[in-house]
C-alpha cells in the first residue's frame, strides 16, 4: 500500500482551528478492537474478523483515521480499504462488501475533522473517490463533489415474543411456507462444517448464474469462517439430503446479521428459505439477541424488498456518499463500476461453471 503510516494529517475544525488526524493500521493496533467493542455504532463489518478476511482474500490493507494521538485510547475512527484496480480505479472504500459501515464518532465536530482529512487525501493522491457506506449522506467542501447511491435497508426487532414475531410475518407467503416446509419433512442443519460450506457454495453458484453474476471466490467464505469462528453460521435446508436453500449469518453484540443467501429455484415452493429465516429468528431469540439485520437491497429489486417486508421487518434508507473530484453528473464517475458490472454479467451468461468460478475469483477484487 502506498500510504505507509506517516505523520498526522493537518486539517481545520469548524472553528477554523488546526487539528490533527492520525492514520493507524487496525489489524496491527489493538486500540481499534477496543474502540469497536465499546462504540454503539459498530457492527460486524468493523471487526478484526471482517478486516482480516478482506486482507486474506483480496489483499486489501485496512487503514483507519482518528483524531486520537499515538498511544492514547481511541475515541473515534473511520476505517477504509484502499482498492487499486485497472477497471474501477484507485479509491478508498469503507468498507468493501459491507452493507453499511458507520463512522465511529460521537459528535459532528469529530465527523467534520475526519471527513476533511479524507478530502485532503482525495486531492493529494488524486483518488477516484472516497466512499462512505453510512446511513446518511455527507456534504462536501473544498472543491469536493458528493454523489450518492441509495438502498433499502431492513431490520427485524427481536424483542417481541416468538408468537408475535410469527404473527407479524405475511400469512400466505411466509407463515404458510414455514408450515409447508415442516409438512414436507425438510431438515435443517446449522454449523460451519465442510459439508455445509459445500452445500452453501453449490447453491450460491446456481443462484449467481441465475442472476447473471459470477460467485464470490470460495476462499472468501473459508476465510470468513476462519476469522469469525462460532460467530458465523451456515444454515441449510434439505429434502432427502438434497440442499434446497442456504443462508450465511454473522453474530455481533446484540445483532444477528443475514449476509448471504441462495437457493435452488426448482424447490422454492417447499418453503426452505422461509424455514431458514424462522429458525434463525428462533435461535437469535434463544441467544438473547435483539436485532436481525437483513441487509441492503437495491431499490430496483422489488422482489427481495417484498420478501424482507413479509418477514415482519421494518425498512429504512441507506445512502452511500462518494467524495470525488469529478462532478456528480460526470459519466466518468460511474464508468468504472458500470463497466465491471457489465463484464461480470457478460461473463456469467456464457462461461461453463468451472470457468465462471474462476472469473469470480478474478473480478471481485475490482468491485469492492
């Protein structure tokens, strides 16, 4: 990574007083884990496990920015990975493949100082952009443009009793599907075994081909398992030892996060996916968790949004911000990511399964 950790970045706060922003390596600095553990806005995406899995799989080197000087307890932080790609450019992303990554700050003054440091780096290194995957957009300054992308975000409040949670599910498409799965004798397994990973992976390949997208490299999921340990669970629904549907979840603090899901469409009428989510809810309740994070959905993906709605969840908006030296209307802002997406769809439509998997391994590090 070009930015070996050097001296502080000098910026000015809201009162135009000089302020220092320091750069740290969160995988080597134990203060980062302490900040993540105690900050109310942190999620599984901020953790050592997620950052280490990114490093192992894609070679990304995480870097964090903080107003806390060396040796002091961290009171805030923004974490990024530098993504360098001939397709999508050189940019800072917070964080690759995360659904959301809040700024770990306690007030607007800290936020302004840290964002000002990012703008300075954007200018100095001529980065394509700096992407912040927080709940709300940010304002730019000092010649920096901001353009945004919005998603639908679903969460399910688990503090209600199980009877109420089931009653809040859509009667026809969710409740009846759960009953259908039980009536059909579908079996359910949860864990991290190689057999469960293989079943999940094979279903993922089927699903990604259906969506005309190559699958993520299998090494990504192996690394997630190694890094998260028991906090990661793969759940698979079977019919006569044939895997029908699978989901991958992460647990952190009081939240169970649904991160990946896949299924064999031929068996969707048996209710395997609905059974998996209901069992996840039951187990989260058993473990005293308070929130099921169902992740983001593209606004155009009305089917997925409706599915999550019918689990009884509530929806809100996620709005990513990209700080850029190019104006929002400029086609160059989107050209790299759109080109990468078109390449992936074109590849997925024509390649045999084995080559398709290799293509995913080659392409995903450029998408982030």
